[in-house]
C-alpha cells in the first residue's frame, strides 16, 4: 500500500492532516477529491490556504501543484472563494 507521502506535494504535515479527517491512502484521497478533502481540512484548520487545495489536486493528478493547468487553477480558485466567510 502506498503512503500519502509518496505523492507529489504531500509531506508529513499534510499527511497527518489528511489522516485526521480519515484519508489515509492515495486511493482514498482520489476518491474523496481535492475539494471535499480541502473542505474538511478547512473546517479543522481555518488557516488552510489555496496552495493546500492546489497541493491536494496536484497529488491526485500525480504532479507538482505548479504544473496544474490554468483551467484547473481557476476552478479551484472559484471553489476556494466560495468557502470564504463560511
């Protein structure tokens, strides 16, 4: 079984955060999706930022978050802004 840290953008801190919301494998992260995983992380840590959302999506796509397409980044930015004030 692969660990979350084997994915791009996921280090010990993010892995621990994901474990705290019940996501323990790359497959669970992919099934949950970056937006839903981020939503639950943001509930437990209001300081969670847009770059974390990018990192999660990049991990799912198996690429550095800096390599995400502009369309994907724009979609994630819209989602992130929709959470402001919640």
